[in-house]
């Protein structure tokens, strides 16, 4: 659960962010492997290979203001706040099970950071998404986002 949340306020002339979901990050017509169903906590070597490194992204999303729910895989920060993280579609991706394809991971940066209490809780990130790739030790990523808001996910 996030201890502190921050959101920017949109003035009445600005369009609110588009609410998107993980399937919206996969181009129409692209058949993608369901990695969540194949995720295995047993940890065999072959199971830890990131699939579909060439998975295509949705170019039309580039530069759009969006909100996307997901789970946090922290990359940078301290005991108080995180400033950089991977947003993934299901708990444990990249930590307990292999990473999903790059078009199912968003590299997020948060100016000033955001407090986080539990990695078990889903959040919603709002910001400008780009189709810029990023690669780190954990995974290759198909999208980047500069977050302007982070909040707990609520059904």
C-alpha cells in the first residue's frame, strides 16, 4: 500500500489521462504468449528467460497521457521513497517469476519519488508514456513513463 500518494490536478481545458490496461500495450493482430499462465515458481533455468524480446509496441501510445494499473518492481530509491521502478501486469513478475515480454513492462521514473509500503499491492500510475525502450539487469522494456501521479489501485 502506498503511504503517500500524489496526483497532479488537471485543469478543465486539459484532457484527462486515458485509462489503459495491459492488453492495450499489445498491437492489434499480434498473438502474444500468455506468460503469466506459464510462470512457474519452481525456478528452472529455462523458465527464467524473458520471452519475445522483439514483441512489438503500440506506437500510437507514444506521448499520450495515460493511467495504467500494475505492480511495482523497485529499481532506485531508499527506505523512504522509490524514484524508478518497473510497472508489471502481475505480482512477482521479474522477481519471483521470469519477466513478461518487453511490451508488458513499463519503466517508470518519478521526480521526487513516491513512498511505498508493500510490493504486494497494485497501484495505478498516471503519466506520459513513450515507446522508448529500456534495458536493465532484470529485463528488457518496451515502454517508458514519466509519472505525474501514483495511487493505490481500487476495484
